[in-house]
């Protein structure tokens, strides 16, 4: 009995101190920001932990796993203490008026999955330390004033030019702009549009899916079915990748290409599937639908032209899918 009491006395203060460290870190952020709409009003540093604060989510151990402050009209600069949020998975600070550098200490957030800092005024270089974040799957630093070389090591190898767009002073291969004083690099070969798909009646199918998009999707489906994953992986990786993870990433990507925006997974669903929750079930369900659709395609439709599922006339919100 005395051992149990001792254990409670030891473990409870440890959790309390840990929660206080995270609360102090977030309060440091609050004091560094201007908050015209009082969205941080509930951030009371006298509370035991920050788990009751608005825009903060904790796990069962009262440790912060999410900070959601997107589109909150906040201004000011970030603080290095954010690197103390050891269990943080989502840091959402997009569409504010934040400025200054991105702290190098964010590279200490080893559990971070998503970092959204787009549509702000951040300046200076992109911290190389972010490349250490092996769990990082979503990164958006676009529409800022960042400068210098975009790192390409570690987790940075996962991201495309979209993650860094509209930062006029960024350079490096992913931006298509060589850095001053560095040797020129060869840009990627231009995309060659495949010939139009022949359709009944001698017409040529037009539109995004009818052209290169449909051809690309069909090619990826075929390679995935034949387990030729090496054809879809950067050859510079050689064999330094996990085949099952690549297969899962491709499955998620293909699920996001479905014709109807309502059929495509929401971003929250994508995150869950990448974490291994529900991907197998959703992929199997889609395969059944694809088989049924193929069978229906073999049945001629009377008095109708060839119907193509095209994204040509969909609005941007539909193309990205519901979030």
C-alpha cells in the first residue's frame, strides 16, 4: 500500500510539471502575439495545464498534441519555447499576420505530422532542423517572405514545390531557381502530353482527365497492381525505402483522384489513413466500385455520347475536396 502511495506521489508531480512546461511554452507564445479578436483569452497560465484552453488539444496524459490558430488575425513572432511541446502533432498557424523567422527549435517536435504556416509574413531561411522530423507528412510554407536555399534532406524530400510557393527569395532545385553563386542545375524534363484518347464516333476526348491526367492515373494503377513500386520511387533512393509504406501512399493518392469531390477523402481522413487507420477498408471498397464501374462501361448506352468524368469545369474547392 505504501508503495502505491509513493508511486502516485512520484508520477503525478511529473505529469504536472510536464503540463506546466507546455503551458508556460504556449503562454510565452501568447505574450509574444497581438490578439485583436481575443482568441487567446482562455489561455490562463494559472491553470494546472493548458488542456482546457480554446484552440489547444491534449491527449489522455494531458500533453498538448494540437494547436489550431489558423485564420485568427494574430500578429507577432513565434517563440523558441514551442520546441518544448514534445508530443505536438499539428501546428496550424496559417492565414495570420505572423512575421520574423521560423524558430530552429521546431525541429525538436519529433511527433509533428502537420506544419501549416502559409499566408503569413515569415522571413529568413527555412530551418534545416525540420528535416529531422521523420513523422512530418504535411508541410505548407507557401505565401511568405522566406529566403535562401530550400533544404532537400530528410523529410524535405517528401514535399513538392507547392509547399514553398510564392516565396520570391527562395531558391534551389525544388523552386526551379538556382541560388546566387551556386552552379546551375538541370531543370526536370518538360512534361510531354500523351496523344488524345480515341473514343467512339471518331472524336477526340479533351479535358484534364481525358488527356494526360487519365493516362497518368491509369499508369500508376497498373504499376501498383503489378507491384512495380520501383517505377514510382525516386531512383536516387535506390532500395532505401519501405515498400509497404510506398504502396499505402500511392493508394491514398489514388483515392484522392476520384471523379466526384464528395467521394475523395477529407484531409482529416487522409491523415488517419496515413497513420494506418481505415486505409485497407476504404481501398477494398473502392476496388469493388471500380470493378462494378468497369462492368457497366462494357454495356452500351443508347442515344448518348461518350461520357467522360472530367475535372475541367469543377471549382477549386471541389478539386481539393471537402476538408
